[in-house]
C-alpha cells in the first residue's frame, strides 16, 4: 500500500507542477492517468480498504475529473489550481491513513467514470493513430435517447437494450458512450443518430444499461439495412470525442433475445463494402438484448 501511495503522490505533485507552470497538456495527462487509478480503486476496491479511506479515493477521483474538465472545457467546477494545491498534504496520507479530504464540496460519484489516458496508473498508455481518429460532434451530457415511437397498427418495432461493451482496457475511456444509427445499404442514415449517456467501467467492460427505441419500423427498412453501434469517448487533450470501435447488426440477425456482436476497428464502414477487421485478437463483444414486437 505504501508503494501505491508514494507512486500516486509523485504523479500528483508532478501534475500540479505542470498545472502551475501553465503546461496544460502535460498537466492533463498527469491528472488523467491518476484519475484512472483512483476511479478504478474506488470502483473495484482492490486494496480492500475500509470505507472511509475508499471514500477519500472516490473524492480524489471526482476532484481530478473536475479539474480535467476545467482545463479541457474551460468550465468552472469550483476546484481550480488552488484546490489541487490543497490536496498536496492529503496525497501524502491517502490509502495509509484516515486522512480527511480537504475539499468538502467534492463527493464521490456513484457511477464514476475513469479518465482516458492509460490503462491504469503505471501502465503504458494506448497508442492512437491521430490521422485515423474520427471526430464526433459534442452532444448533451445526458445523451440523445428518444422515447418509444408511435407506430401504426401492424408495424414491427425494435427495442435495443445496450448492456455492456467489452474492452481489454475498459478503464481507460473517459465519458464513454454508444452512438446508434440505422443505415441503408448505401450507408446513409435512415433516422437521427441516438447516443447513450456516459457509461461506467470496470476492468473488462463498460456498462451502459440503456434502452434504445429504434424509431423506424422494421417493416419499413430494406432487408439490406443495418444498425450500427459506435463506441465514443472524450479525449481531453484534443477537446473532442473520438470513435474507438464499432459493431453492427444486419436485418437477418434481428430477433428477440440476447445478442453478442463482434467488435471491429474504426472507422465504421457504413456501406459494408469490405470485411471488417477485429479490434483485438482477444474475443471482445458488444452485449445487447433485443425486443421485437408487432403492434396490434
């Protein structure tokens, strides 16, 4: 435990120094890597700490998340550089004592989401190909899900429950979401794209547990249409959303019950003009549950 405390303390002090000197990118990377570790420990409690110490780690993860948002989005989360500096003493006591967290307004988040850089603190960060990154427009924080549509008598409706998405580095994604789009055989969107609220992560999965109401009746879609699912996450250093991977489901795969879809490398090939490449040699899946009904 002392090794972990010392490692976290060194990382924190370095990030605060960068923040003080105005080196924003370096500060962001330092804060993000530590936030990954703190959020993971708060969720998983690998160190098997008593609740009061775990609570302090949760508050640290929240404070780091707020400072990341202040630096990357120019928002005011009432933390600031001054707030980070007040944590210096706390970081020397975290994990090993019942130190009181010095920012009383910061609380652990119930479904705290780890940050985007690295797999866990001390692990190598994933290398991204900047030229291959896809940008996505910023959407409201609570997602863009739509209510159940008013289909006509005889229409066949589809409801998709997005359960979880498997990743070997699930803890490394900040503000993970799933964008869902219905595409025709030419790759054109048939209806507006829906996006889930932010998911929550553990070591192997990002959990969403959201219900998506497909707005177009299945009987109005071509048998060559498909439904695409894109995994998006926010990259603070670039101040944009990025697509990490995608999955899709063709019409002949749609039936009531649980479904697991393979996960493919970006960018999404909406036209399905070539065989997609698997994201990893390790089996990774998107887990869904479908409900298909016909309106009486």
